[in-house]
C-alpha cells in the first residue's frame, strides 16, 4: 500500500465526515475522493492539517478489512 502526504491544494474537494462523529467536534476523520485517489484528514485540523492520499484500490481494501 502506498500512502503519501499531499502537498497539492485539496480545498476544492468535497469532504465528508463520519456519521459516527459527534456534533461537538470529537475525534474523527474526513474523506474526499476524486477519480484516482481518496484523501483523508483529521476533522479537527480541516483546512490546515496534513492530508494523506491513498489509491482507490488500497482504500477499498482497507474498508473491506475494517468492516469485517
């Protein structure tokens, strides 16, 4: 699996927060996707923290394992 920290501008992506995240800004992640990658960031650092880019296939494999 390859994961890299993104240096490109990701503000134009449509970010989604987990439905398990509370309204009080608890610990959670946000994800966004485009045609070739999925982007992941800490919801508390949205817009200013690091962003990781994961290939769509690798993300699908991660989700499959996490939901078993």
